C-alpha cells in the first residue's frame, strides 16, 4: 500500500500531476487542506481514493474540518492544523491525536515538512508543493508505505526539478 500526502496547494496543482507521474501509482491520497477549489481536479488526477479536509483558506468549501480514516488497520486523523496552533508547536495537535487514539496524524498549515514518531503516534506534515517556507524552500510531499509485513514507513520527499 502506497499513500501520497500533500497539503497547502492553494489552488495550484500543477506539481501534483508531476508527482503522480514520477512517483506513483498511489493507493490513496490525503490532502491536508488549503485546496482552494481544486477538489474535483485532485480526485481526477489521483485516480484512487482521495481524502481531503478544509484549511483556513477554504472558505466556501464543503469539505470536513477533519477526517478519521482507517487504512490497513492503521487509524489516521487528518486535519489542517490551524485550530491546534501548529505554527507555534506540535504539542496541542499531538495531545488531540492521542485523545483520538489514532496511529497517524496528518496535518498542514505551516508549509514546513515535519515528521515525528513518539509513544506510538506519528505526526506528519508534508509541507507545501507551491509555497514552501522551510530553509531551502524546496516543494515537499509525504509518502506512506505499508509493506507486506504490515509495517508502516514514512518519508518526506522533495519535488525533483
């Protein structure tokens, strides 16, 4: 099982097609918000189950604020993260994820990649494909793979030019 995690595309999904063509296929796609009206196009490009949540810039969206999804017995909680102060610290979102008894929390908002596993919970922010804010400002995305032994693996990848 191979899962793509993206966030903060802000209406520009040109780079998504490149990722799907060069690193796919994927069995599922998660988008952690700030989609800005590209929901249907993302679903078409992905051509697999696509899970999306609204972000702080998705004002007229009918997308949910968060989602709980189970994939291959792993429990995922997906949100944008802005309601949990992720720009300051991951502590509040970690606390909320722990209270929800999930294995993986996917979020965005900061435009900076983040990956941490502690106490049986993995927090992953894939960064942004279009407006990265981390040092070096390379567009990033996340890949989650569940192998044949049911082990889960996480990676943050930079978009190749």
